[in-house]
C-alpha cells in the first residue's frame, strides 16, 4: 500500500514539479461528516494544492482499513503512511498514552493542550518516535469532550455499577472498571447494533460521533459529564517521513497545522449544535452539577495510583498532569439551547 519515494541527495534543491510524485494513504476512524473527517479532507486538499498536484492523499475514513488499533499498528510497521485517531489509541503501542485518556484527569481542553504542547507532550512524542517509528505531526487536533450515551441516566459514580459500557481507550476501560462498570471494546461501525441488541447499555463518545452514527435512535440519554477532554494525533510512519524531501515535509507539516486549526474551530462552533440536534431527534440531554462532577473526579484521584500501577511507566504522571492545570476556569458543558 505504501508508496515511499526514492529521493536523491540533491532532490531538495529541485522545483516541486521535478520531484517524484507521492501518494500517501491516510486512515482514520472519523466519520466523513464529523469535524475531524472534514479536517482530514481539508488537509488532503491543502497538500495537493500546495504541492502543485505532486502529492495525493488518499483518505480511508470510518475505520475502512480496520480497527483503531489496526491503523496505529500499521502506521508503526509501515503498512500505512498516515493515521489520525484519538490520542488514547497510541496506548496500544506506547502504554504511557493510556493515562492521558483516563476520565476526569483533565479539567478542560486548555488543560490537555498545555500538557501536550509542553515538556510532557514533547517527551512522549520523542519516545514514540524512537521506540515505535511513529512521527507525530500533531497531538492537538481537538475532539469534542466525551459524554455518555446511556439507556438510563448516569449522574454519579454509583450509577456506573454493573453498567455494560463500550469504551474507546484503555484509559477509559480501566477507569470505568474501577467505577464499577463492565467495559467492553466494540468497533464504531458495530455500535448501533450493540446498543439495539443490548450488548451494551452505554457508550462513551463525543457528541458528534453520537449524532453521525445515529445512536440517538437506540440510546435515549446523553449524559453531559465531560469525563474526558481529548485530542487526536496525526501521525506518519517514520521511514516515510525520513524519505521526504524538505519541500514535501514543509508542505505536509504546515497543512497539518492549518487543518488542525480548521478542525478545532469547527469543534468549538459545532459542539452546542450537535447537542441541539441530538435533542431534536428525541435524545434527552442530562446535565450533572459541579458537585456531581466532583464526586467522579475525587474517586478517580483517589484511585490514580492504582491506575498508574497498570502502566508502570506512568508512575507520577497523574500528579504531573494535575500540576499543569491552567488557572482559568474549566470548560463548560455544552447545552442543547446554546448558540453554535
């Protein structure tokens, strides 16, 4: 699948039109109409335009190339050129990333950006490049905060007892297990039937995924608890990246940054719209109070040592992340009647 160009040492000085054409295969789990799906298309268009047609990005959305784990492992091994997925998926190849998707660890989107743009994020990116041949071009393509789609409203840790929940990362799986739930891993394209057939009774996903996967038809409640502030990574196989001429690297890296800003602005604009659309389709939007949210956060904080013990390389990372929290107020939950 991968097309790796054979480049001469003097290729850097040649005009774009004289460089070898390049086709990049880009896999993602994002639905086509989601903000991230649209941002990947934006990235491909920018690269094609700025390379004067020399670089073509072929996009495979909505897990067409396999599960989330399949795509990140293919990128590490070189079977896939590029991937864009939720940050926690990197935990399959670099376990430290599992902790970054522990629910209730981050207070806001600003908090996770500060961590990933700072020494922690730089350290993790260097490690995954060295150990797994994954070049992270970005770690800060936003995704909407993760909420719960459930058959019964969830407002407290006690409500999680024995809930059959589909989780999207190891961090979430281990955390909800500690909260008393029974997590399972189900591919996105099987979630509708899993809810319809009561294989699971709850799902943790951002609001745009709940809407674009039509889960409002089989799941009556969205519990707005903002349990996970997350981002997505854009990655390239290290060998593919290393074989690029500087001109191609510059084009791709700038397009990732520009498409990332496009993605993040879409997220901010559309969050309330998705909540309103879910409500219009009959889903009841359940909000929890700050005190109820604090009950979840305090229980996870009490268990952070137990979570870190699952991934020994993360020891002390929870406290480091908490210490990096910005001083400004945490993000507010989306409401169905807010303006987009």
